[in-house]
């Protein structure tokens, strides 16, 4: 038997799964770890926590599936994008990693645009504008704010690529994850020498780029023994979590779009050619499909907004044997579409698409004495979905075809939230048989890298299929079509106020 592992280094924890050549999941395991928030809008994690979780979950999967070392042929890596692992020349971590939702680098984003010759020129160089979550601003922040640490800096790796380093000893990345560093020439699928020169950064700081299915190394003897695997086990390029999740849901051909609601929310559409939004509202990155690209819009606090509402605002509501999420969803289900004129802006961690504003704030708007907790809960679900529609409208306006919307992530597990998505988007939403997302996607990439399939399109066709369809309710869609322009107008009305609030 040939087995392939997918390891996903997420924000809340690491998940590992094992699949056979037919794509059947043999075992899976997860382990959580903390985030640190030293200051408002800062977000950090300890890379050692990722490694400990990786070791524990791989060992657990090997044990659960009763795998022999020789059976595991390859490993695919996925992980939260944009995070910065700063290493010294001995490979030691210099400081905790700055994460994708960290918002401290506004000044560095301005510096990057200035050095590049303006926002338009920057987009021409790397297909994207400078955003606070990206990696390049984090490197400049280290140089500007922690010069002693910057003086020690020898390598900058993304989260999953630090796990690769520990597994294989290799400094490597893949083009999909590298696209989110704001240092990659996305059209040419390699580092932008022009931008690096303008930023006065040495290319030696960066890892070697690979396509997602290409082999980047093999397990070291020490790690193979620790994990119960073989030194013949290869590690492929893998992908950033968004591209990996798209592979895991079969978004590998024209016309397919995924809507993924986890901590963040992502609208992801496949593109055979490199297309980009001239205004820089959408991201254009290399896809994990060899030689292809994708466009992506990101809402920073999607499932995170509902989690905040449930665990911070309503944590004492549920009884001993009640699940707070089940309770709130049941209350929300009793509320009519539109939440009786209540709107929620899900900007609890600032916002990326389409506003690129780290100072944006979350808020309820339209509250009256008639509103109940159920209205608030449904308002959160609708507000998050409106934020995803912001991205969908840009994709449609650019002429990118969207023939099928596939829902994944935690939001896809709720029938109510799937229905709200179908109604807000004005289009049926389907789910597929593989619900594990990024981990499943990179396990398939490992299978391709080991020769089980000739390419990822063949792998997805053989293993992924649609299993449910949520029909768009035309009456509800009309309500949301009236509400959406109001939602869109709220941010421009409040933008100056958000900035003033941030200055308090």
C-alpha cells in the first residue's frame, strides 16, 4: 500500500491526515496551540509549537492507521500564509513569528510602495499591493523596529516551510505560498529581483521556489526515526492553505470557485492565465496547479466573527449540556432573511478585501428594541457572507466565469450558513465529499509528486465529487440584493470614524 500524508499548519492548530492512492482517508489527528497578542492588532505564534504539533499529529496518524514506515511515500505541507519565521545562520528562531492577521506594518507598506515607485508599479512587479498581512512588510518591520534581531537574520521562511526545514533540512517553498510574501514575480513564478533590489533585501534570505507537486527533499534520519517513517519518504512543495484548500475541493479548472469559511473567509477562483485586479483589491497568486494562477479575496474575520460572538458575547448563555454554536444557529434560523434591517461589519481584525484597511472596526448597525439575540447571531452570519460577496462581485466584474461555487471550511458544515451563502451570492452552493480542505489537498499533491497520478487535475477528478447542493432561495436573494448596496455603503461612511477611533 502507498500512503500520503497531508500536514496543515493552521492558525488554531495543526491537522495531519493520511490517504491511500484512491484518496480514501485512513486516519487524521489535530493538536491546538496558542496565539499571542502582545499589543492591540498584533498577532504572533511560536514556531516550536507548530513543530511539536506536527510531530504529535504525525505520530498519532501513523499509530491510528497502523502504518508501516515504508508505506508512507510522500508528505505534502500546507499552512497559514504570510507568517514570518525569522532564522539566524544556525537555523535558530530569532523571535516569535508575525502572523497573517497581524496589522502592525502599515508604515512598512507605505515604505514598500514608495520604494517600488508607487502602488501601480508595485502591482506590475508582484501582481499585488502592499498589505499589512503580507510577509515583506514584516521583514521591513524587523529591520526598522528590531534592528538587533534583523542583524541576526539569515533566512525568512513561511510557517509550513519552517516545518519542511525541520523535516528535511532544506530551505524551500512553493510558488503559491511564496506569492503571498509580496516578493514573488507572480507572472514568472520566481523571486522578483527588481523589487528585492528596491527594498534592499538580499535574495539569499529567501527559500528556493518549487511548483507544488515537485519533490523538495527527503526526511532526515533523525526525523524519520522520530515519526516512525522512512528516509525514502519525500516532501513535496505543498501549498499555502488557500491554494491547498482549493486543491482539496477540486478548484483546479476554469469556472470553479470555492468559498471557504474558517477563521478567515476566502473566495478563490481558478485562472488558466494570469489575471489581476488593477485596483489591487483581489490577490493574484500562483496556483498549486502547475503553471496556473488564481484570484482570491480575503475577509480577515469570517468564522472568527461568529466565534467571537459565541465565545465572548454569549459564552454564559448555553447550559451545561448545550453547545453554544448549536444554540445560536437555532435562534438565527428563526429569524427572517435580512435580520430585520440589522447589519454587521465583520472587521474585528481590520479588513483585507476590498478595503485593505487595518484600522477598520467591527460593528452592528441598525439595532432597534425589536432585535433579539437571534437577530444578532443571524446578522453576524449575513455580514460575513456579505463581506465574501464583496470579493465575488469583483471577480464577476473582471469577467472571470463562476459556474460552480463549492463551500468548504467550518461555514460549510452549517445548513443555515450554506443557505445564507446561496441566497447572498444568488447562486446554488455545493459541497464535496472531501471536507478536510488544505490537508487533503497537499496529500493529493504528494501523491502526484510520487507518481500516483500524472497531474493534480487527474488526482482531483479521481477523488473529489459533489455530494450536496443548496438551492438559492429567490425570495431571500431579492432581500439580500436590496441589502447588499446598503452594506457596501457602510464602510465608506465609517472609514474616517474608524481612523479616529484607532487614534484614541
